[in-house]
């Protein structure tokens, strides 16, 4: 079972542009990776009440670290109807310690959760870009998409030690938009579990790495560089 998260240093990016080779994925051979033992999604694990109607440019600091080695997606849930198209940026790092940011834009008349696409390993702050016109707050938590170690294809998966009836529906393919933006998907893709996570089941995937690069020689096993601004 492959795992490489423990060898990485906090604060030092291990991203390799156009990465073609890795000892864990050799010559297109499939390799099993553990994606951790993810807890059930929690909509306020990062922040219980971020002031969504604060002055534009307001930063709020957090100290959240993913329970999974390659990160999880983020969910932002307004406490009520925003009243306008409000915008919140969430900042942090992926498992390679690349700085990253994802933008969440709320609808004026809806308080439904905003589900992120990027796999964060650390969330350290948020920033109000466009304040809500109503006096509401926003919960920030994590969802049911798990980060992947490399841009890849998935051949099989185990949940709780049981080989599942894997289909391509469990793989959210890598977003290869270049350059990435605050609203593009994860550059390595994510795994969507067949069953609900519960903090007990280990999630494992058998992958084949995809080292392909685009015409500008960007991409590779680590995917397109994360967006950060």
C-alpha cells in the first residue's frame, strides 16, 4: 500500500511541474494507494460562523487540517438568504503544500450549500470578496470528495477492505484548465465514495498515473499548478 504524505515538509511545496516519473507509479503499472479513513462530511468543521456580510477584503483565519492524506473538498453554507450574489474565497494548501484558493459564489435567493471541487489539505483563512447584503454568516466544512496523489485513472477501489463495484462515476477527472482559476476543478481529480464515509472505513484505490502534459508542457503527474492570488 503506497503512501507518501509523511515524507513532505510543512510549508515547503513539493509540486513538480510536468512531472513524468514517480517511484509509486512506475511504467504505467497499477498501484494501490490509501486515501485515509475519512470521517463523515461535516459542514462546520473549519468555521461555525464566518461573517458573510463583513467589509470586502476582510480575512478570517482558521487552523483546519484534513483527516485524509491527500485532502478533501470544502463546503460553504450560508445561514440564510444572502440577498445578493456574495463571494467568499477560501485559502489554504494542497497535500503537496502548494498554496491554493477556491472561490465560492452564493446565489442571492438561496441558502443551499456551495460544494467545492478542489481537495484542500490545509485551510488557513477566508476572504470576503463581495459581502452579502443580508446580515448572515457562513459555515465552512468539508465534503465527500477525497484528493488523489496523482493525476490518474482508477482501475479499482476498496471501501472498508471490500472491493466495490467501481465505476467511473467514483472518479472526478482532473481539471486540466491551464492556467487554473478559483473556480476550476482539482488538477489531479478526486474520488467520490460509493458509500458514505464514517471514520471507520479505509478508502483505497488502484490507480494508473497519467503523466501527459499539454502543448505548453504543463501538467504531468502532479497536474496543472494550483491557482493562487
